[in-house]
């Protein structure tokens, strides 16, 4: 859907000259050069502006997204069909650029491609999913975009986020976040799916139908349908291909199809360490968006999640930095949104702030020292830079935490006694010297 120009406002108080020049340049780019130009924008250095300034550019990008999300079957999107890797690349580039734009613009309600974004949640490609979640994260954190959605669209984004954020089985069953980061760790049920649904009225029963795989089972009645899939990671099929077969056999309601697909996607990719790590990042990103935007119950934001997130931070130095950055952003979202009645004592206990050698103080100290002495490089747009930003943001929100503030409150004492404040002063002093030089 293209931007409704009747809604474009012209009340921005920012200097928009650089944005105007970039928007004009991109608008004039030939189709075969537009994506390559967008790829060069890894970091936003163009200031803040109103979104309506980009109407012509966003309309061109909307056309590409519309083509990408065209269905070729009951479920599969065009970009997920074989031989469409170039379309996938275009979509990821568009989503990452739009994420930068949303983060640095006002009047975000003008964005008109939201139906395509909802459709892309159903892609088999995890790079597309992560880019979709990155864009959604900027909408959730920096605007009231989700709050302004109508009830139908709000329910649709909630269903998608919940389907990605739900627990995979719990740490007690071998699905703890830190455990799942280990490429050698593979719970025996990781490739299986068990799914229950209430069939659509008038939908045919799936009982006694031929199944796509002999290891699958299905039963249904007037009130309940069941799908049991075994060892999806051993099939030579994409999640979208499996979903096409399932929807041909089972009358799964539209409202439950994304939940089924998310489980199929996870079970299919879990045996591949690279893909599994992307699934972990996607789950953490979805949890962050939920924390900022929606009221959800403890099935998704459960009390022990805080400890699981900190365990991820305690993984070996220099490893899983992308996942650790997502864990820090999730912690920040939880703290900032005051979820589950978390108090300062639980945060201190989980993060190890009460000890100089606790997980968070130790992590902060080592990372800052690496930045100062040059053993850690964090160029703009790199994973190291994203991790640094996520760490500093979390520490900032910890320092500002006021839930337990009151007469005689000493909530900031752990930040001092654990050495975190001294470490921050070291970082500030180092940055000041660089600026002077």
C-alpha cells in the first residue's frame, strides 16, 4: 500500500537538508541501481526528518515488497520459491534501510507497507524474519505505531510475535537459551512438532487422510484437530513446502496458521547451528517487542527468563555476540517496561551486580577494557558495535531504575561496589581523549 499523501504533514522542526538530498538522490536512481544504493547505508548519518519526505522512495520499495509477498500457493510466498535468492536479498536490504528510516523519522503512522510486513513474518528465510523483526522493534520502541493500529492489525502482529516468542520447551527439558546456543546440543524432541487446533466450521476432517510422511499422525473431531510431525530436520523440504502440505490436509484456522508455521520453521532449522542461532535471535527480538508494546502473560515472559538471559551473557567471551546483544536488548525492554513486578533485588541477584566478579560487572569490565586498549574494534554497523550499544543501553536503564526508590534507597550502591561505575568512567575518559585528539 502506497503512502497516503493527503496525510503528509510539514511541521518538522529538524534540519532536513541532508535527508532531502538523499531522498531526492534515491528517487532518481534507476531501478537496477536502487537496491545497491540502499546497501551502502549501513549507518544513518543524515539526521532526523518526517517520514512523508520519503514517500516516493517508499512507494517504489512497496512495489518490490508487494511482488515478494505474492502467494504462489496456500502459504508459500514468491520470495521463498526456488531460484529467488536475488528477491530475498532485495527484501532484506529494503527492510534494513526502512528500519534506519523509521528509527530516525517522525510521523511514522504514514508508513503504508504494513500489510506486506505482516505477510513476511510467514517467510521461510530467517534473514528476512530477522529484518522484519528489526523493523518492528524500531516501531515498538520509538513510536506509538502499534497502539494506533486497528484491532485486526493489532491482533495479527500480536499472533505473529507470540508464535515466535513462545518457549521452546523450557530449560528443564533441555531448551534453555544458553544450552541452545551450543551447536552440539540437540534435544531429542527438537525436530518434532505437536500441534492442536480447532478446525474451521465446515472444514473437512483430517482423519484417515493420506499423510505427507509416514512418520506423521493426525486425528481430529468436531472440536479438536491434532498434528504430529516427526524429525522435520531430516526432510529435504523448506518450512513453506511443509506448510503447503499441512494446509492441504488440515483445516487449520487462519488465526492459528502462523503459530503452526513458526513451530515447523523452528523444528526444520534446529539441527543447523547457524539457522538455530538466528531462531534464538528472532525469539529474543520478539520478546523485546512484546515487552515494549503488549500486555502478555507468563507463558511468554515467564519469571525464570531473566536468569536464562543472564546465562547467555555468561557464555564464553567473544562468542555469540549477536545473540548476547539481543539478550541485552531484551533485558532492557523488560526492565524499561517494568514487567512481572521485577524489583531491584531480583535484578541485582540475577545479573551478579552484588559482586565485583558477577556476570554483568565482569562482562562490562572486560569489554570496556578491550575497547580502550584497542583489542576490540567496534566499527559502525558491526556486530561489536551493536553489542556495545546494547550493553551501554542496558547499564543506562539499570542506573535509572526507580521502582524501589524511596527514602534511604541505596539501589545504585551495587553499580558502584561492583566496579561498573568506575568502568563507565574509564570509558568516558577514553572517549574524551579521542575527541580531543
